[in-house]
C-alpha cells in the first residue's frame, strides 16, 4: 500500500451522497482510473476497485447523527456546518494530500473546494434548474445552489457534464464557467447481446430507475392501461430515500391493470443484460423541471441503447437530438399519455425490430471504452 502510494498519483473521489457500488458516474470514473492511479473514495458502500475507502456511514458520533438530520434541510445555507460534519474526512484528506480531487455533485463540491487547486467537478446534471418546477425548491435550495456554484467554479480545473445541452445551459446561465467536458453516461460494451425478436401480440415496454415523485411515473401506467392486451409494461424501480411511499403508491395504482409488472432492482452491472429481452424503453418524463424537460440525457437512455431496446423520448428533450442525428429511437411529440400511446400504436413489430437491429449496428459507437474511459483518463492527466 505504501509503495503503491509512492509510485502512483493519488486521486480522491468524493461523493458523500452516493453509493459507490451503484452510482453510474462514479462507477465509470473508477473503471477508467483503476490500476493507473491510487484511488481513495469518500462516500457510501466501498467498491472493491477503490484502494482506500472512507465510509461516511460508519463510526458516527452522536453529534454527527444530529448534524445529518438538520443538514438534510440546511446544508446549502450553512456550508461551514457541512464541513464541520465531515471534519474528520477533511482532516484525513489534508493528511493524504491527493494529487487530484474529483467531486460528485454540489454537496461534495461545497465540502471539498479549496482543498486542492486540482479539482474536477462532476456536475452530472444542470443543477441550477434541477428541480425548478417546485417553487419552494427554487426559492430555497435552488437559490443557495446558485449562490455556491460560482465559488465552486473558482476552484474547478475541469467540469464534467452529461451532455451538450447541459454544457450550453451552463454557458448561457453563468458568466464565468470552468472548462467543461461532456462525459456521456454510456455503459461498458456488451458485444454478445443480440436484438431479441419482437412479437406483434406481445410488445414489451420497460422503464427502470428511481421512483421519484417528480417524474410523474403514473403516466407510464396510464399508457399501458390504454394500450391494453398485446402490450405490457415492466417496471424496475428503486425506492426514493426522500419519499419511499411513492413506490407503494405506484404499485397500488397499477394493481387494477393486468399488463403492468413490478420487479426488484438489479445491480448496476446487470441492468443491460436484464432489460435486453424488452422492446421499447420509456425515457421521457412528465416534469415541470427545466433540466428534466430539456437538458437531461440520463443513464437509462444509454442502457437502453446497449441493451438493444429502442428508447422512446420526447421531442423537446436533449435525447431527441442524439436519436435524430444517429437515426434511431422513437420520438413522441410530447410526454403526454395520448401522445405516447399514439406514437407506440403507429409502430408494428417489424418497425421496432428494425430499430433494435440499428442499435446493434451502432453498439461500438456508444460504449464507455470509447466515449468515457479515454476522456476521463485524458482529463486527469491534464489536471495533473
């Protein structure tokens, strides 16, 4: 361990809100850097490819438990409290003196900025308008995020964003933005998967991800209920920590329909082969949030592509640009029930299977080995 530290540069990955075994963007960074750098992780659930890990859920003092509860609501208002809560982590980072710090999302950025002049900020999304459809969020958390971001930018060497639309939004919204690099959320290569034939009387529709109340997932259930026999909806949903009751509400709402199925979530590395058997992947949200409507290109979009499942997106979304420029996918005019139903009914099994074969032909263009790992490695080399 000591010899390795002496021979390899140290990269500290900080994601205090994330599980290092499930968060795709952190996993992609680990996969890109493992073996070439000495990796130190700060977050939840250690990953085996991280050389050292500081699990923030362990060894809590009574004061830490108390701070966790109140920081859930005020961490953006009083950054010094966030730093006090993780004082031992920061002390350890000072002792290690990493060559590069990579922070994930605004919480970790607020915690760590100033600890290194070689900081990479993984914005993930367009966070200034991440939940701006909610007036309370806009006036509280949103306002404080916007207040803290310029400070974070001053200490950021490179910022990762998930797509061109996010990059454009930052440039339009802020005067001084650090160098931005687009890191798509593509998956690793799955060369052995093949497009599964589509049955006209059994078209399988899938959606997976977080059961977040802001995504309006009832829309998908309504779509399945109108489509009726010949179509089925398959949901792999993870309960939200903020509002876990929403998952149970969705199950209860869908219980009236015989063509809606719920499944347990699967580990990140098993998502693509698990959903390969489906035909259409729903990747559109009935949301009033700017980011979700116009700039997001979420993990599930790329996972559908790798699984040879045809993504269905809305025309207003950033995903439609990618679909149209590469001639794949299904684009609905609006993320409304009737529009989605009409879009699906306009397709037959042969149309869908043709799209699946198109995704198979494009597979090598949209894999992490080509469009993520080399870019991350190059960025870290620039920082160092």
